C-alpha cells in the first residue's frame, strides 16, 4: 500500500513510522506542512492510498480530508482532545495514558477511531516519554489502523464522549519557588522539557528552563542558586533542590530564535560577580562507580559506572543526545577508568532515551567561533571513538535504549556488538547537515554492512528501524521490552556474555583482527582523511553546513519538503483505491 506521511517536522515519531511502515512492505513518502505552501498539489502528485499524520501542528486542508482517508496520530486516549495532551499527562501525574489513531473530521481530535493503545506513564520527561512509551503505543496503533484500512472491512468507531482542553500556557506552568515542592517543580519542568520550556525569572532576566532532576543533598533558600555541575545549575526548592540542565533566552522582537544551551553556557558571566556575590561552586557528582552509599541515589549525574558479574556498565545521558566537546572529554575519562577495571565485557549506554546524536550543534552555534568549536568537538568525538575501537582486552557492547544518529550512531558501531531496544531508530549518515562525517565511519560502517550498503545508507539519509538494522548488519540484537526494562535486560545479557566460556576466545580473535586491520590501513589514516574533509567544511564560511546548522538549532521551517523524503521508499503491493471518505482538519499534537 502507498502511504503518504504529512508532518510538521520529520521528528522521531515520524521517522519511526516511516521506517517501520517500510519494514512492513509499504511504499512510504513524506510531505512536510510548510507554512504558506499548499499540500494539495503534493497529495495529487503522490495519489496515496492512505494519509497518516504522525505529528502535525496545522490543519490538513478540507479538499484533502474530504476526498481521502486521513488518519491523525493523537498522543492521548480516546476522548482526549487538544494540543497539550502529553504535557498535561505528565504535569497532572497521570498513571496511564495512550495514543489514538483517528480520522480527521471538522472538530479537532473528534473523528472516528481506527485504533487506540494504552501505555504507562513513568516519572520521566515528556520528550523521553514521547520517544519511549508513547512511540511504542503509537506504532502499535498505526500498524493496527493500517491493517484495518487495508482490509477494507473495518468500520472505525465513533467517539461517544470527548472534551477539548486548551493549550497549556505559561501561566499554567509557572513555578513558585517559595512555595512549590521539589516534586511539583519536577512535574512542571518535565512536562515542558524540550518544548516550550518553563518561563521563569533568573538573575535579573527571563529564561525558559528545560529539563529537571532531583537533588537531595543540597539545600538553601527557596529559589536560590546553589551550585553548578557539568553545565547544569542547581536551584533550591522548599524541601530540597533541582538540577536544571538547559536554558533558552527569551526571544526579542526581530531576533532569531535563541538556542537552547547548557545552563552555565547560556548564563555565562551572569554566574560571576558582580551579578552574584561569589561564583557558584562546581559540585562534583559522586565519581562513577561510587554507588548509592556515596549519595548517588540522592543526586544527579550524566555519567555513571557500575559492575555486575564480570561486566562493567558505563551509562550516560545527555540532553537531546548532544555531545559537546566537554561532554566527550568527560565520557572519555570515564571510559578509560572503566577500562582499568578487571571486567571482560564493558557496556556503553543502556539508558532509556537517546544514545547519542553526535556533536553539540547548539553549543557550536553559540560559540564565539563556530568553526573552531566544530573542530574541537569533532576531534573530541574522534578521541572517544578511537578509544572504543582500540580496546582489545575486553568485549565492548553499545546498548541503545534510545535513538542514535550521525556521529552518535558511529560511536555505537565502534563497539564489538550493538544491542538495540526494538523501538530504536538509527540515522547512520551526515549528509543532511552538509557534512562528510568523521568518527571513523569510513572504517566502521563498511566493516559492518559492506561498501555498497554503506554508500547507500550514507547517501539515502533515511531512518533505519532496529529490526532493519539487524538485517543490514548495523546491529547484532534487538531487545523487545518496554523502555524502562531495557537496562535490566542489558545487565542480564551482558553478565551472561561475560560468563560465557567463549568470551576469552572472542577477545583474542578481536585483538588479532584489530592488529590485521591496523597493518592493512591504520586508524590514523581513516581519521586524517575524514578530518581533512571536515576541516575544509568547518572553516569555509560559505559551506552549507553553517546555514543547515543554524536552521536546525533555531527551528527554522524549511522552504519545501526535502527531495529525499518526498520520494517513495519501500515496497509492497498497493491496496485500496484511496477513495474512502474522510472528515475535517486536525491540528495534531505538539510533541516535546
């Protein structure tokens, strides 16, 4: 069947729907809802059997929904309506939520239901939930709805009840630092973590706060800034404190959209006298591996390490999966420490959200010299990947509980084995940011999938599902489990691998192959060749990379749908004649 996806952006859910529909044999194309540009000609050109809107902020035109079946993916249970569904679920502490695939009708979110799937709502940030439990439920519902539509025998069910709730505005997200508990502050921050953020006053200015983690050791006057850590700031609540990792400045009239940045980078000199009586102390997290006895259970850290059954587990979690120069260096230090431990297996990752998306484009954009910061960041990423590639005394496993892209995907491919949760999406390419790429990708990608597939993957620049990654050789194992269970499953698999009689033989074979590969073509040659191309791009002010980076971090709308998305991908027989009657427009969700 030919399916057209209409979306406001090719975001994580749209990518997953695109990849998994192709896995199921459907022909899939994408058209972006570009402001000021009609979708009707694109729909007429594609002549799809079915239109699906995984993430849409604008209405589908009446001439489209009235003549073709248009299915809206709404991140809420049957009867829930409105643009802030997921925000409210998190802020109101809903224990369970769901996703509904409904047909577009005149009233927003009020159409007949093609499928609905419930899911749990763990105490995590909205964007983490969106890419995890919500995405799992959405894919189950979408596949069910597509199968029902293709059968031609299913009648969607009308909604008997429903209530539309308005957009969750900033006045309903406000934090009162002098009366709100840590629990309430965290709920508000998590409900707005990626977008739109929580508007607040800080050091004489107004900012949007993004993300939040509890702190149980530091205390102070409610609202007071207490410390910094790894780019985050710690702020006191009435009964404790929270770490806020990122800030975004308030947009001024006529100015471009400000970039979301690590909090200390955004605040800059405001964290020093005369703006503060004294500089905030850098409160170091308990060292990786210190365990709960050192207070790790009561504080926050981006990087941790522990051991179990002969296996070491180096976990890391960076907002948006972005790895700045400083984050790469800290992770490399932790990796080297983990390699000093007497383990036979070392697991990288294992968290529930992003594994890595490579270099930090936001920090680069905000730097005094973006070219120099780009160069520093890519070299720091290369240093980390090189350390993984040259580890020959143990097996290294990359455990992807969440998505990975560009240099982050190549970091995973540097490991001996790649394990992916079944909902993971990989983007093993750089082209869309105007980059040749580094992180030794010209060595690791062909080594895994072959030269022809490496050329195709890097050129097509399309998302790859976890299942497809295993078929291609990008990954070695998929783990079918909820997002919150991935870490425990990874521990069981890794300890079993460490205890396997074949582990030492595999380590010896790995060492021999690395020595042979090094003799054939040294890693230094791959790095030098890749970085020569990257340096040329970084330091050319006219290179497309600079405009593409700026558009990405400042959320600029594209002028048109990129050609590689508008093309039909995948295969399978067409079903249906596309003539089933639809309903009215639907603004769709505004995800984090």
